[in-house]
C-alpha cells in the first residue's frame, strides 16, 4: 500500500452516494508533508515530459498543484468557477458538472495565462466521472496548448472518468485508485498498481 492509500485507510471516511471524505488531509485541512510526497511522485511519473505550466481547478486542486509545481519549477494556473470582477480580458471557458454539488459551473481561465507554447500538466484531487478533467482539457485545447499528462490524487475506479480519459490517449497518473468502497463498513479497496 502506498503513502496515500495508507492515509485514506487511516483518515478517509466513506459517505453515502459514493463520496469519499478526505477533509482531514486534502479537502479542508491540508497535510503538506503528504502533498510533498504526492508532488515528488508525479515528478517521477512525468520525468520524461517537458512541463511549462500546471493547470488545476479551484478550490481543492490548488494546494496539491502548488506543491507539485515546486517539483517542476513552473507556475500554477487555476480555473475559476465564477466570474470575479478581477477577471479581465479574453477568457477560455468550459461547462463542468460538479459531482459533489450537482450543479453546472462555467470554469474560466484568462487567455493571457495559457498559450500555444505551453505544455500542461493537469492536476486535480479527485477523478469521478471525468467532467472536471474534460473541462480542463477543453480549455487547454482552446488555447492551442498541449496536455502532457494528468495527475490525480484519488481516482474512483468504479466510476467512468478514468476509462474515458485513458481512452482519449492521455497519460493519467492516479496515486490511489479506489476499486470499491462500502459506506456501511467504511472499507476502501484499492486497485493494485
Ligand atoms: P468528476 O468531474 O470527475 O465527476 O468529479 C471530480 C470532482 O468532483 C473533483 O474535482 C472533486 O472535487 C469532486 N469529487 C468527486 N468525487 C469525490 C469524492 O468522492 N470525494 C470528494 N471529496 N470529492 C469528490
């Protein structure tokens, strides 16, 4: 079992509706020592890729993306979920259905932060149905930039997202893949990697 799987077993909570709650180390309180291990692991897995930028989505992706970025020595851009008065100029947008909040968000990245020269590593906390990732991939494509790979902390392997993204041909590196979980017993079972 790897470091993230061990943390999920110790601190994760299985909720009804196929939701894994990880707010003690990832989604609310953040375990930075754990984030450093995650960042180093993604650096190893994408060692042959020339990354110029990390792209994530607010809010839970930002912390892990920032620590990962220290390993790659590149800036982080995060897609915003609402149009703030500080957003100026032309923007790339995509529609994303939120798994946890069950609503459609328009996600936004200012055009000046992604260019056709960029080689992008997308980082996010969870992969469920793949809507968030497809939105982020769409934004990179709109910019004419290249998706070099995708790093996910927790993939829920029993939902469709992982297969959809791998079938699109992307290198998808999930640090923990949950094959099944049980809200009654609290058990979580991982895929051998
Ligand atoms: P997707 O777009 O792949 O369906 O869902 C991914 C997004 O939904 C992630 O960015 C994450 O914020 C949220 N999410 C999906 N499943 C879970 C879950 O089981 N637990 C938590 N904490 N977040 C989840």
